[in-house]
C-alpha cells in the first residue's frame, strides 16, 4: 500500500480512538449532568464525538480498502471543515478586536463597559435567553463565592487585588456607584442612584451584579481572551488539516490510478 494511503489510514485510526472518549463524555454528561452549563454541553460533545467517528471511519475505509466514493466524501467533509475553521478564525479576530478594561485609580483591578465591545457580541449578551443561560453558568461556577472566601475582608487588600474581568464586573458594584465596602460581595448602598447597574446591585449571592451591564462586559472580556486563544489554536489546526487533506488527495489519486487498470503492477 502506498505511503499516502497508509498515512491517511493511521491518522484516521488515531482520530477514531480519540472520538470514543469524546462520545463517552457526552453520554456521561447526558446522564450525570446536574447544572445548566453541563446540560448545555452534552449535545455539542455528543455531536462532535459522532462526527469525528463517522469521518474517521470514512477516511480509514476509503484509504485502506480503496473505496473511492468514501474517500471522496471524506475529502469533501475535510474541505468544508477547513473552510469553516478558516472563516471562524477570521470572524473571531474581527469580533474580538474591540474592547478593553479601564484602569481605576488606586485599584488593582480594571472595570469594563459593554459599549466598548463589538455590536455582534453586545447583541448576544443583551438577549435575555442567552444571558439567562450565561448567568446560570456564572452562578453555578461560584466565581463570586470563591472571591468572597479567598479574599482578605480588609478593604485595602480587596482594592489592591487583581480581579478577573468576571469578578470585577459581576461580583462587585461599579466604582461610579460609590457604595460603601463591607466585604468583597457585600456593599452598602449610599445616596440616590440613577445608573442601572447601581440599581441592579443586590447583596444576595444569587443576584449581586449578575444583571449589570458591567457583568456582561466582564464576561465578554473573558470571552475575548478565550476566543483569541482558540483562534491561534485554530491556525495550527488548520495547517494540520491542510496537510492531512493534501495527503488524502494523494491517496484518492492513488486509488483512481490503481482502479483504472487492474493489471498495473502493485507498488
């Protein structure tokens, strides 16, 4: 068997083995998930596992058993996957290009404004359906509860702490509210407040500033960092996919060459 066919077979066999734990993880989530975030992940994980398994089987059989139509389907799916990943990578860089935290004088943390981010991202978090799901995940993640437990209750220690975007936006009121500090997640309201975020603040651990625009902005800042990391990984993955696709094209050509004349000597 020619080298390109062997390489495609080996790579797809490895992909098939990787799809098994992914599919198993999705099935486990479907039966054991207890939080909304885990339940939200179960279908995408199962779909990814099934997709990888079917594509790897098509590539494995197409390359090793010389089934041309299966190898053609495999190459078509690979081409579409490369195209989708390329478009997503460009899109990720474009929508995460805007937005950054504002330094606060005398504070170790930054604050974030929703209006600084791309309109597309703003619309995603302004949707009640989307934000209720995100809000539930933030509460389930106990980000603010951990902040309250891990941070020194002294105001000077808290104000000097480097908070994450979500901690800064969701676990405390914005600086412009001028609330009196009691503990990291407990503040005393002072005066009449007209800012929506100041009005939305509540010391209840399940409310805090989860409905504030500052929380949505903090989430987007965190998402922005994650998407940029994913985009960089996608570039590496794209290079790998293009190499695999090229090898697959060679294997497809070999199959056609071998099937065109069955009397050709095997080599």
